[in-house]
C-alpha cells in the first residue's frame, strides 16, 4: 500500500498495477506518448516544467513515480530494486496503459534505466533523450574523476548511517549534496515519509554490479545526450563517448553553467531541446 505523502505537483495522478506493485503515474494530454523517467532522489515532480510544455506541443505525457518513490509502492528488499526489475516496471507500465511505443526522456537513475530499456525493448522506443547519465558502458569506464564524483555511492552502502547522514540536522548533508535550492523542498517532501529514503538508496545498493565495466549493448533508435557543465556527480566524457553505442543516430547537447537538476534549473533551455528532438 502506498504511503500518503504530498504529490508535490498539481497534476492529477492515477494508480496502475505494474509488475507486482501499485505505481503512481501522471498522464496528461493527448497525442504521441512521451515517457519521462526521473532519477535519485526525485519523483515525477522533477518534470514539473516539462509536462505542460510537452502537453501544449501535442504530446500525451506519462510521468511515473518509479518503484519506491513518490506515491508508488516501496518493496522492502534491496533485491527488489535491481535494474532488471526496474526495466520490467517500465515495460509493464506501458502495457497497463495500452501504449506500444514511446518517445523516451530520462534523467539520472531514470536515464540508466532508459538506456537499458532502449537496448532491451528497442521496438517500444521511437527515440531517446538521455539527460546527465550516459550509456552504462561509458559510465563505468569514465576514469578516476568519475569515481571521485561518485563518492556518495560508497556512503550509501552504509545502511542506516547513510539514511541518518542525509536527513540529520535538518537535512544539512542533503542540502550540501544537492546544492540545488530550487529542488531541495521537493526532494525533502518526497523522502520524509518512513522508508522512502531507504527505498531510494536501494537503487544503489541493489546494483553495485553495474559499476563493473562490461558491454551493455547497442541502442538502435536515435539518441540525444544532454550534459550540464556544473554537474557535481558526473563527468562529460561518459556522455560524449555514448555515441559509440548509438547505431541509429546521435546528438549531443551541452548546457553551460547548469547544474545536475537541469530540468528545473534551466527549463527554458531544456524544453526547446526536447521539443526539437522529439519532433
């Protein structure tokens, strides 16, 4: 059963049965479907500036709270958050909504899921816009600077302590970690309910194997990678080198002076890119 926490946006949500859980999802507009996948530690609220723009442009927007996040059920076992299960959630969501193919847009952890979904279910993806996180084979071979920027992954493995660290002293570490005042209240609202921070951290705990360099496959639909130069957690080369895995076309866009949460920090720059690419 989902916990009663604020939805953080004014969009009207619905609940669907997906892969053994109840998922909360925003469905707005009509026309070709666009699926939006959020990352850590977010909810569908990260897309609050994109949903109206996409609807106005004539799209039907689907923006779920992913497993464990927002108003979606949060299974208690770490193993419930393995990437294979997260990819299955996406396919099951489209099945539940009667959607065959989508234009896919994803950020952060959602982008990691999006890459795998586009590889494994390419017949269901028209084109894919990956924000911040590049192809997983490129992320794992991005060098020592990427490993240093990903220090928090090691912290998150300290179960119990990590949850305390992120929320203690009026969430001081989270505010430092994110360095995104425009997003802080949304993240705090989504993670204040019991168990929600643990569920979000389980994405990292369940998928340590993804950090081992290996080949994750090729994408056979057009891809746009968007990287923001003030991203505190990612290096640019893990996105740029993703071109080698995109066999049906690649476009790279750099947002100068923008931080990690680009969709809410610079929607006036992100939205035109998405509308142009999705068209």
